[in-house]
């Protein structure tokens, strides 16, 4: 049997074995259950009873019930499967090490969410998720690794990350939430991410959802940075947003300033400002405001993790105001319209600034 499958050898570690099973894809689960078809042992029955309450796929549940019936018919002592919802795995009783990491967006509008969820002692499920600003979760890599291997992967990421890119440790629950959010947006990898909720079920401390970012504690003596200073931070340098008609809109924006030969510079600048305002009201552009708000929440959390609390507090203040997200939209519209179309120096491979040593 391949290493990625749980080893049903004794009754002592059924919970860890069941947790490893939960991390498999549907195809892997079917294949593994097929290997148990001729297994007539008590550990197999205990394992199946541990898996049943936390499994959500109806086909897999049916296969488990059939295997339990066959074991019982073969004279193996097995319990009746408990109703879905019973906490057989009791994750809260076991202290598991889970870790999460997040990058900022690179110039291809992509960021990484990296996580490791401890399945059992010295065994982690490693996840590497690529999330696009607008498209959501576009790539997901997962693999079981031991603790040493997981630490080695993290060291590679740290070694290969160069400013303005960041690789910051975040709450593992928030890492799981970001991956799920990205999957909901892209409609991809739905089956693969189903086990994430069970992994972080016992994680109650720290940031778990975007609303938790607003409740983080900072000293009352911390001054809130102004929006211009916040957006000038190099964490925002790589990101510029794109949309379908960007090329045509860039030409129009440039032409509004081309009359500067006739008009005074301040009047030409005013025409560009008016164009940006009109563009921001267009339905396809205005639809990006929720995405920018979510980006600001995540970046506020990154600032907090970086201990740059004035930037965190400043973003929180702007998110609380009505004009905050709109002002950020105007900033990125202008940045994208004025951006030269050539790629940054040294980035001619078609890849972004994010370096994935295992991708």
C-alpha cells in the first residue's frame, strides 16, 4: 500500500488513521476502501467506524456501510456505524500542530497560502495553494510529509522569498479559510479541500475569519498611518489589477492627458482625475471593490503579523469608513492605467515573483 494511505494495523491509532483517510481525494478513498474488501480484522472495523461520522460523501458512506456489513457477516466483532455528527475523532482532545503562511500578491496578481496540518505524530498534510486576486484558487498541491520535511519546505520558501514579496506566518485556521474562500470563487478543488474544516475544528484561538482581523489588539498609543503612506509600503508594490478592457481604457486615459501641450498641467491632471472617477463607477470596475476590501483585510492582518501596527490600524480605520475601499480602487486604477506593459526586469519566464520550490 502506498505511504499516502493510512496503515490499518492496530486498534491504538484509529483516530489518526481516520484523519489521514479524510485528507485523501474521493478517488483515493475509493481505491483505499477497495483494498479493505477482503480484510477481515477488528482494526479494520474500528477504523471504518472512526471514519464514518466525519465523512460527507454519500458514495463513500455507502461503501463503508457495505464493508462493515461484510466484516460482521465474516464473524468480526464490529459496532454499528454511529450517526454522522458524532465526534468520534475527538480532535479537540489531541494537541495537533497546525501552521499557516501567506504571501502578498505578486505582479501576476497571485499569492500563496501554505499550510501544514498534523495528521498524526510526525506526519503532516502539506498544502500549497495559488490564489489569484480575481479568479480565486487556481492551483492546489497537497502531499503528506514528515515534520523534518515540512520544516525543510518552509526553509526553502523563506530562503527564496525576496522583498517586496513576503512570507508571513498566519493563523492555520485563517489559512484554511483563505483556501476555502479561493475555492468558492474559482469553483475548483472542492473535494480536495473538504477535510480542511475537520483539521481546524479544534482551533479556537487566533484569527479564523476576516471579521476576526478587526478585533486584533494594538496599543491605544499606536497612531494610524495615512492611506497614502500605507499604499506606498512595498507590500503593495507588485500588485496592479487588470480587467478585460484595460488596454482600451489605458489609451483613453492617456489621451485625456495628451492635450497637455495646450492645457496647463494642472488641468490635464484634473481631466485624468475625472476619468478615473467615471471609470470607477462603471459596473465591471465597481464590482472589484469587494475584492479590494478583502485584500485590504488580508494585508491588514499581514501588517499585524509583521508588527507594523500603525499600518494595521490605518487600514482598519479606512475599512471602517465609507470612502476607504473607493479610494483604494482609485489608487489601483491609476496604477494599472499608468503601468508600462513590459514585465519587470528579470521576470521574462512567464512566472510571477512568487517562487515555489516544490511546485
